[in-house]
C-alpha cells in the first residue's frame, strides 16, 4: 500500500472517531439541557403554588410562616 493510501485511511478513521465524539458530546449536552429545563419548570410550578398559598393565607387574614410554609391565625 502506498503512503498516500495509508494517510487517506488514517484520515477517514480519524474523521469517523471525531464525528462519533461530537455526536456523543452533543447528545450529553441535549440530555443535560432537558434535565435543567425540567428542573426549572418544576421550580416555577412550586413557586406559583407557594405564591398562591401565601395569597390565600393573607386573604383569609392569616399569618404565613415562611419557614414552615404554614398559614396560622385563620378562623
């Protein structure tokens, strides 16, 4: 085999390996981004739920304890 042919084969193999690495890295990035987006959505829902609890407590003339998340002093 000639040197040029060996170089072409080596470059092809290197290209395939590089492509595989890029695909794996992109897949990992996409998976991590999806996980973070799920966490953010859950945090937003939890914040909205807490805000609604607080508003209901204040509307009923109660005192909201932020440490425990409990409304007290309502009739």
